């Protein structure tokens, strides 16, 4: 959600800014802009719409070597040229780009208007630009520091001043920022993807920190001007990993990457010789975690669905009370955190605002906190007591695919890791680990038949209402399948525990309505067949996800997509794949923008 890029060095900044903004498009945005320092003036160009609209009005010959750029996702005011970032003060000397929300912007705006300041936009960011200008007396860093002391809310900002031509001042509270380190140059970004073409050496800006950036120097301090020492870290991802590599869309690429990335996720962690799980990220907290009396899993969207699978896994393998919380609700409740409570925050980016806030709430109340995140060095990864990385590589498509399977795989490993230390027998652990090790090749087999999912999507993409039904471990998969369909194809879809269909939603079923039923072999197989019969008797068109070798299922279903057999706790890693493919092909057939669905952002860093 929103994107920041900045450059200060010895090369022309504009091509670097435009390239960085292009690599940030996947995060979701509706306007874009850049600001460059030209001698003692700021050159600001911005435009509503896609980045291509901005590129058409830019002077691409501009040689300036200091600049900032931004892609905005509208919060305060609609997506217009005026509301696009960067925002400047009245004099046009100071420019600000900003991710986050200034919560007291109305009070600050009223105060500044009483001082005679005239505003051009509806945004909270212009308030910040005007506030910095009010405090500016020849030292930009000091002015930013004073302004931020007056601000409530979240921010990741980059600030330029025409009077300081080789300086970018950046600051962060709750919204991610990294600084790329090069030779005689530094880059500022909200996401590593924006700077990977130029450097893999980065410094992560922490909450409450301010960075003073020049071509040759980087100085970090706290809001109270206390120096902060930071080590330079290596980005694990390569530029090739964020390219399309011949695929039509990032989502399709990431669906087909799942066999490989799950092998990376599992590599070195499954010890089949010893029937053990090795999780280095949990070494320091193993004793405390094993003694936990209660586990809370929290996340948003797809991560919440993965957490629901985790709930089943923890209760079955570890035999410990487990509950799943929407992070956005947890943060505003007065949750009961007893001694012995452990919270696991699940997030692809590690920057999800609500999940981070839930983590902080639990930590302040004394819970042991863990993270299951993908991005190394992200905020949640840094602020938890321990955790396990997904290691599934960068996920560019807004609709999460490989991150979901990575999250489920990590939660499965944690559950087996703890279960083995409590009551899980060596034999049971061996069966579980062997089944988990086989998952990547089984996913590859499903992907080899991907054309079947496309054929199903082709038949039903004109239908505007779908139901997804599942039981047990596959109930969260039904939720995830419905989410994928609606977020990229804009078809209304609802996921349900299959038994709940009778308690109201069955009234929706009519002739030809697509009903996706996850009907793999398991303890509730007969029950799910009964649910299919109820759908069929009301004229619904059934698309079944079934276990290879099941010949009876075709008697109840209009279409069957098969997945390999595996133990029930790991079925979600397989059953979700056909649902991802159906959603993808439905979106393509309907002409939707698969990787950049409307109104959505990849990393939701605001409320």
C-alpha cells in the first residue's frame, strides 16, 4: 500500500525513481509523482492514475541527482493530481512523500490555517509538509524532528528541501523504510523490490528513528536525537525473482513456483533420519514455548486463513488450546492474556499494520510472541521474541498464493516440533514428516493438470455468485478459495463450513449456481457427500476437489479436479492449488487486472 523511493548520489535520479516506482506498482496505488532538487528549486511532477500517466508528463532528460518518488493509495481525498504525492509547503521549498496516516491532521490543519497557511490538497501529508516548513530554520533534519513531535499516527516519510540539495531526511513510525547503501550513493525505499537493481546492501530504519542521508553519509538518530548504530544487511532476494520470467502475470508465476519455494521452506528443517523438525528460529524459546498453556494465532486476510489451518494443526498435534484472532479486532479488545500464553503473528510482509499492533498488544501483556513471516528484517520479524521465516521468495501478486502455502507449511512444522516434545509418538511424527516432505512433488502433479481448472473457470465466469464449502482442515481452504475469486475477478463468493450451509446460505442456491466443494478423503467424507447431494437437489452446479482414485465423487459432481492423496492435516497444501488456478483463470477470462486488482494493496500498512 503506497510506495516510497528516493535517491541521492552522483547519477541522474529520475530514471532510478521511475524504475523504482514501476517495481512498486504491485503494492497498489492510484496516483504517482516525483520531486527533484534543481539548484535552489524543487521540480515536482505528479499525476492521478497509473505510472504511465506520470511518465507521459515527465521531462526524462532532467539531470538532477537528488529526488524522491511516490505511488499513492488514496486515504485522505480522492485520487487527483492535486492530492498525489509529493506534497510541498506554501513556498515550494520543502517536499514530502508519506506512507501511513496522520491521525491528528485535522487539528494540525486548523492550527496552521490560523497561522495563515493556505492548503491546496485534502491530504494529511500536506499538513506534514506545511508543519515542517513552519519549523525550518536552515536545518531540515531538525525541522522534521520538531514536526514529528507534534504528529500522532503512522508514517514512513522522505523529505527534500531546495536549500539542502544533497540531502534526504527520512523517518519512520509503523510504516516500513529501508535505505540502500551504494558507492557514493544511497537509496530510500518502502520495499526492497524498488532498489534491488542497484544494491542488495540495506539498513532497516526502525520505529521512532530519523535518517539524514547524503551521497556519502548516512546518520541515524532517535526522535530525541540519540545516535543509533545499525549493521548493513544483505537482501536475500535477487532481481530475477521479481521479474515475470516468461509468465503472463506474477500471480501465475507464483502459483507455479510453489513446488520449488516449498522445498526451500522445508529444506534443512525436516530431519527424516531422526524423525524431527529443526527450527533454528525457535531454539532460544523452545522451553518456554513447549510449556505454553494457550496459543493465539493472529493475522489478516489470507494469513488469517492460514492461521485457521494452524488452529487445527496445533490442537491435533500439540493438544493445546488454540484460538485464531483477526488482528484488526484483537488490537481494540481487552484480550485475556494469561501466564503461559504464546501469540504467533502470521504475515507475508511482516509489516501488516493490524498484525503488528496485535503483536505489540500481546507483548505488552506478557505473552511470548513469535512470527511466521516471509520478509527477512521486517518489523514483525524484528519485534517478536522468536520466529520462523517462510523463505518462499518475494511475492509480487496482490492475491497471495505461495505465501499461503508457505504459512501453512511453517505452522505445520511448528505444530510437529512442539507435538514431538509433548505427546506425539516417533511413529506419528515420522508419518507426518514424510507426508510433508512429499508435498512439493504432489503440488507439481496438480500443476501439471492446470488446464482442467481453466476449463472449469471458462464455464462459470459469467456467474456472479459462488459458494465454497469445506469441512475440518478444508474449511479454511474454502474461505481462501472464495477470497481469491472475489479479490481478483470481482465475482461475489462466500466460503463456509459445509455443515453451516443448511443454516441460511442454502437459500441462495438456485439452478446453475457454482458451488465448489472440497471433498477429499477424510473423517468427514460421508458428511461432505451429503452436503453435495443437498446442493445438487436444489440445482447447484458442483465443482468438487477430490482425492485421486475417488470414482464415486463424479456421481455427485458436475466437474472434478483431483489432488494427490496425503494425510488429512496437510490436505490444505494441496486442495488450495486448484482454487488458486480457478480464481486466476476467471480473472483473466473476465479481463481483470490480475496482479493489481482494484482498491487492493499488497501490504496493508494503514488501518
